[in-house]
C-alpha cells in the first residue's frame, strides 16, 4: 500500500500581499485566539523568517478563516453603532 504524501505549499509573501492594511489587524489576538500560538510565531511567519518561515497551505487557510471571522465580528460591532 502506498503512503500518500501531502504536497507542502509554503507561502512567504503574505506580508507583501497584505500591503498597508496589515497595520489594522490585531495580530497578537489572531496568534493567540486562532492559532493558540505566541504572537512572535505569527510575526515571524508574516515576515518569512524564524525557524518555520512562511505559511503552509493549511496555515494559510486557517489565517484566511481567522480574518473572515474577525471581519464578521467587526461588522456586528459596526451595526450596533
């Protein structure tokens, strides 16, 4: 029986893709709430440095989901105003 290997995708240009909008996202909250990791881990991922530079495909999907959730939470707050 053959073992199936998942192809590893490494995304290292996340910070560049986010551009100037990167400053409005509470990255420490994202790291702790959605990844259960230290904020430094996420900052290193965004910068493409550290022991595990960049994001795997799974981590990118998790980050995307976190940002969608944050946007929904902010929309609810805005609608209360």
